[in-house]
């Protein structure tokens, strides 16, 4: 006599997302559990979190999605899809988790299912609309003083629209083809993002050495615009006006001043420079949003400009300066004297890190590339002022030109200078301006 046949374990797909309007700011997450075989939505989860960072919200979304899947079937296997490269790489064990707020959340997520029963995949944001809509619904509810309710969810509309577009052979598969995730998002923007985005916008982990600049260089080379030869129907580009912050006390001394140092504020000269930038941009009247690096000198510069333009300042971790490790506060000559071998390696290879565990140019390039992709999608057709630092701004320009990493050493970028790059719907980029300081004269 034989016993009853074993029931095969169910297979789920969890899509999760989190967001923060301010980073940190009012935040929420969304998560959806799908049947892996049919794509049917089995359950949704969303919650307003109060004031936290983007990364914490994303981890909370992951945790909620895994717990929802476990409630459906504790013996299931789960495939997680998220547009947070940071969470995917950290949970896959390829990147370290440094931030103290994320370590316990990652540990909790790892314990929901036994090891080996959960796999992770990065997908572009356009393929994560269901969870993204849930996260925004949660934040909207929080702004009203309420908590999200499943009865008010409209996120399934996004999933249905995407499925309909794919079935109908829509001419823009990058807009909604989510099932294939990283394997084949489609053409145009969706395909290029899926092929090349290598890190999340607010990177706080340490990237794998192999995930550095090479793929971003390939993407840049494939998507460099040919001004005047592109199709006429791509619409208005997302235009990044790139402003380096004003002078700090360290700027005239030409000392390394990254994201791991003393975080200096502007000097009196720097504040005057920021005021001149503000007046110049006010006369042009084209800036529609202001986004700044989280460091003091960029937030102060952005605040002066935004106040003149009547805009608010959004903060984005992806715009921060490179961490120069033990070189912070030193001049080039002092570093050459104290750490000659490390300096030679740094000048020779984009993968080399500054002494003491700083950030390589390759890691900075991957972070900037992901920030570019995300902001270009968020500000499509608009002009946004990005207030950042020497290395990120040079990297925006380098990637737009498809130039090699060593080109970073061949660009001069003055304090309070303006540069500009336009990004089109096909993924192409066009450098419009570089190191303009005419407003300071």
C-alpha cells in the first residue's frame, strides 16, 4: 500500500518597494505576493512608517512581503524581485551591510524562511509598479493621518495594465513588461536600464569588485546621443543642471573632502557664490526642482538657491561625494608622501580604494549611474538642479560621453560651477554645458 502523494511546495514571487519623501522623511512600503505559476495577486501589504530613510523603508517592504508569503504557506519557495539594487545585493550576500538601521532588518528578513528557500533578483523600477503604487498609497494615507487599507488599494491597476500591454504587443515594452525582470525588460529605456543599472540610489554597502564601472561604461557607449540625428518624437528630455557646491574652508587648500570627512559647511565666499548662482538661475527661470547631496556644503548651497527660486530641497544619497578614507582632509602632496603605493594604485585603476577603506571610482560610478537612471525617470521632460560634488558631477559627464574612467583626471570643475546633461527617452545623453562660472564674475 502506498501513502498519499506528497503535495509539492508552492512557489511565490514577492515584489516589494519602499520610499521616503525627504530621505529621511515621511515613508512607507508596499509589497505584493504573486503566484509564480499564474502571476495572480495573492495578497498585498503596505504601511506608513513615519519618518525613516528610503533604505529602511525598502527593507521593511521586503520583510512584510516575506512574512505575507509565509502566512500563505510556510513551506513555499520565494523569488523576491525589487528595484533596490542595494537590498538585492546585500540579501544575496554579495555586498556588506554597514548601516546599523539595516542590519537588524536584514537579519529578520533572512530568518523568515530557511536558508536556500528565497532567491533575489533586481528589476527596474518600471517593472515594480505594483509595489511602488502600494508604497505611495501608504505614504499618501500617512499624510492624511490614516493607515493604508487593502480596501482602498489601486495597485492592481498597474499590474493589469502592464499585462495588457504585453499581451497586445504594445510598441513600448519597456513601460510595463515586468515578468522577465532583469532577463528582458524590452526595448528603449526599460531594456537599457535592465542591462546596466548596477546599484541602488542610496548605496551604503560595499559593492562587489566585479560590479564596478565596466558595465556602466558599456551602457554609456551604447547610449551616447548623436545630437541632431535622433528621432523627432522622443519628447522633452530630463535635463540635469549640475551645480558643484560653493567653497568651504578646505576648497582653496585643495584638500580631499569627501563623504567620510569632517563635513564642512560653506565659507563666507561659498555662501556668496551660492547667492550668485541663485540669481543667475532665477533669471533663466528654467529650474523646476532641486535635489542635493546630503552633505552640509551641498545642502547649504541648495538651500540658498532653492529659497531664491521658491522651491524645496530634496536630498538624495546617490549624489554624495566619494569617501576618501584616510585621505580625508589631506592635500594631494600629503597623501603622496604618506601613502605612495596606495596613491599610485588609485591613479592607475578605477577599482582601487583610497587608504583605509574609502570608495573607489568604480563604486562611485556605479552609484552615480543608478542615481542618474532613477532621477532621469522621475524628472522626465523637466529640468532639475542637482547640487553635488566634484567626483559625481564629473562622473555624470564621463558616462554621458562614454569616456574612460581616467577622463576624471582630465576635467577641471570649479566651486559653484554649472554643468548640464540632457537625457532622452531612448536612453541617449547630450552634454550641454561644463564648468560654467560666468555667473561668478
